[in-house]
C-alpha cells in the first residue's frame, strides 16, 4: 500500500526537491501531497513534477501560520491519513538584533517553530490513534549550534529541537517516529533571500564595532561559505528519503559531514566554552583556528583514552 506523505513549503528549495524525488520513486511507494502557502507559486514544482502530477503527486494549499488552512488541507486528504509528515517550511533572518523589529523576529518564530506546532496539533492525534506515523522535521545544524548573527533563526531551530526531543518520548509510546534532518548550508532561495535582506539591514541602529563585524566579516564570508560548503536541495532530498525509508529512523541526522566536528565540540565540552571559543577564533583569529582544532583533537583523544581506561584496565 502507498504511503501518504505531506510536505510543507514546496514552492522552492528542499521542499520542492523532496516532493519530486519522493513522487518519482521507481516503485511508486508514495502518494505525495506537496503543499505551499501560495498556489500561484506552483510553476517550478509543476514543471519539476512532470508526469507524476496527478498520479503520485498532488499540489495543495497550506500556510503553516494559519490553523484553518492546515485543517482544510488535512481534511481534504482521504481519511485524513498522513503516514509521513515533512515539516519543511521555514525562513531565515540575519543581522544584529538591535537592527531587527519584533515583527520580523516573531515571523521567524511563528513560521519555523509554531508552524511545526500547528501542524502537529492537527496531525499528531490521528497518528496516535493509528499508532503509526513518521514526523520528519527539516531543522538545521543551527538547531544544535548557534552561529554569529543568526541569533533569532538559531533560536527558532533550537525551539524546534527542544520541542521534538520532548515529544519523541511520548511518540515512542504510540509507535511513532520523529526525525530531525540537520543540513548545513544549502543553496536555495533561502540563501538568496536571507542575503538580500541582510544587505538591506539598517545598521544605523548598531554601534560601529557591531556594524563592522556584520558587514566586513559576516556578510563578506556569507557567499563563500555557501559556495564552499553548500549542498544542493537534491542532496538534502536524498538524505531525507533515506531517513524516511529507514526501518528504525534516527532521531537526528546531519546531512553535511563537514559540520559534524563543529557540533561535536558542543557535546565534547559540557561547560560550553569549547565551541564558543573555537567559533570566536574562527571568526576573529583565523590563524589560531589551527591550534583550536589541535586542542579539540587532544581533548577527544583524552576523552577516548579515559573511557577506554574505564572500560578495560590498561596495563
Ligand atoms: P526556501 O526558501 O527555498 O524554502 C522555504 C519554503 O518555505 C519556501 O517555499 C517558502 O515559501 C515556504 N514558506 C515560508 N513560510 C511559509 C508558510 N507560512 N507556510 C507555508 N510555507 C511557507 O529555502 P529552503 O532552504 O528550501 O528551506 C527549507 C527548510 O530548510 C527551512 O526550514 C530552512 O530553515 C531549512 N534549512 C535551510 C538551509 C539553507 O541553507 N538553505 C539550511 C538548513 C536548514
């Protein structure tokens, strides 16, 4: 029997790539409801979906910031059955907080965090009743590790992660799975929108040091980071499909191994100083990064020796 997949934010980027990838499954194992806030933006998806449209892929309206639109969409699905929910819709925000309005910040929290909460309020009770379902959430490495000038965005993804971590225990009781996909930079509309908005930041509200840090360090390196470390939305779709198909899907999955050492810093040092120190050096003291990495490796060696000696007595 076909599994029903509902994905949010499918007019572009990861949502679009994932919807199309799943709909084109060779064995036709999935029926995809590719949803978007504004159906007028469906052209790219329609084109990419090709012959799957009307067969294994259907496009529906869904705004994650509007409970009524979520309910209407779920009600329109046969028996309201959703086997796999992919919460993907999201937005970014960069810049010093003194240059951002509360409205801008609330929009990020409302979309990235409450968007997921709204979806689950509507869909989780059905999954619990059926005792089956997989909730897949497109989070970010910034759900584990804060990054300079991404304060509000990282906070929204931390909220997502804390929410899912709490819920995961309850979900187990109902045989449900929750998986957080944690990409590093991905080259999508997201990156372009965030960058362009970043350029428009009214820096007159920030002091000189902050404004300079944002313009001459953060924004200068932004494009380069995406170009050198960025994955494609198709890469993320591939990773996500693997997690969907896994017999026992993991709770967390990072798509970019280049980021794993950074997030490992956090788990390696409970005081939290190691990642902050390393990031500081990466941003402001490039030449010291080498030493910082070296210290990190030493720490890991020390830890593994310690756990080894705890396990087996060493001669
Ligand atoms: P994107 O901008 O191409 O896609 C985001 C989609 O969400 C857009 O289609 C947008 O219209 C939609 N959306 C925004 N508000 C919505 C709402 N209220 N209701 C429904 N849809 C709404 O960017 P993307 O990179 O494909 O982003 C998808 C997800 O991946 C986001 O959650 C983002 O935080 C996450 N992510 C992106 C990156 C990256 O670097 N691009 C990295 C890590 C995680």
